[in-house]
């Protein structure tokens, strides 16, 4: 089954050309199927790139996905054309006012790691999103800063500034092979990392409501489960394209900023060579498992989400 996207959303043609099954809303309406309703609260500056990355992963399952794009109400993006936002996004305040419900919600990262959470300009609205997920979303997936923000809001889990950016592809250990979210995972997993902050395992262990599923000896916890809030928090970037770290590295080199070559990313750590994607299969497994777990546990009558 395909993911439902507007015909004129850039991801429609990009994913179609990659072989991902996509369907227009008009065609989807003719099928007697209850699609899973998945929202993307996109906090990233380059919204089109982020849309493509997550649509590619959640559109690869056998289930029909109704993909909804959401943005913060009062924060105006300077990196995405206004007509794109107006055509394809709804403000959270509009979604909130309708009372509609979602089977799943992805909350992306944001390039504001250096700020304390409560100093983020849209923090008050974002905490409304977190509270709204309790009653209007069956399962929430917080990514990078989005995951750290949720863990801090619900559990008081601190984020700590790093002396040096964690940047590259790092080995991680599968700590919970029986978890439904890690079905099919190897014991050893390579994951792209790009962040200036971390959460610490000892502090995660002190939060009884959190369970670490994947972690690295070098860059710490990667994937946490929060059953009470029906949430996952991932601090690294399974969703990254093959060249995302390259683009970040090239950008900083061009701007004259100090930046190390991303660890274990280029062949022989040589940035003149093309990077090799060694995380794609686990990315599809993780998001496919998340979608499958939603399908197995959500209500057929979507209006009943939030009842327990």
C-alpha cells in the first residue's frame, strides 16, 4: 500500500522516481481502507528535505499512510518558500482547534540545541503539542532535539552541551532485541549522528519511565522508549540521506567554520570520496516497526484514540 501525498508536493515525484508507492488523495479516497494517519511536526529549516526523508521511510510499509504536514503556529520559516508552507502545511493551532486525532506523530529536531528549552521562542506552544499528544495521538516519535525536548518535559531528563560536536557514523548496540521496535535489527548498528548535545545514560537510568533500546559507547543513548506516553525518542538520525552529513560538512567548510571530517562516514575518512550509506536498512526497519506497532495497537475508530 502507498503513502498518500498531494500530487504537487515535491516528495511525490521524488519518491515515485525512487520506486516508493505514492498515491494522490483523490485516488486514496476511492479505496475502502482506513489509512493510518501520521503527522509530521516539522521544526527543521529545510522543510522539503525533511519531508522527503520521513515520507520515504513511513511510505515503505504495506499499509496505506495518510501523511499530514504540520508546523508551529507563530514561527515563520526563513528557509522554505512561503507558498510551499501555505500549500502543504497547517499550523498546529488549526489542527488543535479541529479536535482531529492521529495514529502517529513525528516531531523533528531543530537547530536550536544551544538554547535552554524554555528559552525557545515557540516553547509554550510546543508544550501544548506534548500535552495534546496524550489525548489525540496514539504514538509519538520525537527525533533528535524533538526527542530531547519531550524527554525533558515529561521526565526532567537534562540535555548537556558537548565540548565537541558528535558528528559522523557511530556503532551502536542493540540492547533490547525482543522489543517490537527492533524486530529484525542486528546486534551492532551504524547510525548517523550530528549534534552538540547529549543525554547521559546514568540520568536515563534514574528515570523509571524510560528504557534504553539502542546505545553507543561513544555517543551515548540513541533510542529510548517511554511507554506511559506511548512515545519513542531517538537522538540520532536514521532518516538521513546518504549525503546529509556531507552537505553539513561542505557547508561549514565553505563558511570557514571549524569542522572535523565526519567520523567513519567517507571511505578511508577521505572527503574527496563519495560516502557509503550503511544505515538505510535499519532506518527502514525502525520506522517500519513503529508503523506496524501502531497498526497492531491503534483503534479502528480513530475518534477513540486517547481513551487508553
